[in-house]
């Protein structure tokens, strides 16, 4: 019998102060771009550490102690939310994101999460980790002209700096997809030690 699964991901939360700054940026971007972007609801903004997708419910009671043990002496650390970009490029934007500086502790956190998930036979990410916060996705119906306008607007805001972001815990989220957008529920949190 197949085990029941949940759509899940590991992430770090964004501070209320930075969410407020990001919300101001989103308002500015919304007012200067065509209605061809589905913007992320600010309450759903986060830094994804690892997207798993289908996670077996029976593995929740195994992954939590594995990660708690592996992160038992992991200290909180700062990153800076800076730069606005798009995947795959400004010329052909599909995903709009805010980048983060390359703090080595963040890459170490990703490595630990990948390693512990692999213990339970979840595949490791084949692409290199790209520290970012997704803030919008272009609708499939976006025309080439709309994509060009959006790319130009993003270029003018490329060097934006939101601010310092403390990374103080790892959260494991369940994601329920609904017609009005995803609903996230925290399954567990692993706090880091204070510096």
C-alpha cells in the first residue's frame, strides 16, 4: 500500500520589517508592470532551502530528529536581501525574485538539509543552490511585449537592497494548492542557537 504524501518544503522565514519593505517594492512593481504577473502574497514569502514536493507522512517523525541532531549546534546567522532578478533572464522573465548574499552558513544549512533528506531516500537537488525569495511568476498568457516591459522595469530596480535578514530557524512546511493560491502550514520548526 502506498504511503500518504504531503507537498512540502524547507524554508526560512522573512522578518516583519523586511516583509514591510518587500511589500512597498511589490506595490511599486505592480503599479509599473502589466497585469501579466501573479505576485506572491507577502504572507507567503520565504527563503526556500529545499523543495521536496511529495513527502511521505510516515517520514515526518524520522526527518525531524535527523535534522534536530544535525543542526543541534547550528548558530543563527545574517544574510542581506539584495538585488532584484528574474529566471531565466530579464529578457525572458518567468520567475521574479529577490536575491540574497552568499553567506557560507546558508550554503552549509542547505547541505545539511540535503544530506538528511537523502538518508530517507529523497533525491538531492541537481542544480546549484541559488539563494532567492520568489516574489512573482509571469502568467502563461503574458505576451512578448508584456514580458519586455516587465524585464525593463526589473532592470531599473535590479540593485535594490531590502536589508539584513536574520536566519534563526528552519521550518518544514506543508503546502496545499488552492485556486486562490497556496496555503502553508508549519509542520515543525528547528530553532538555531543564538550568537
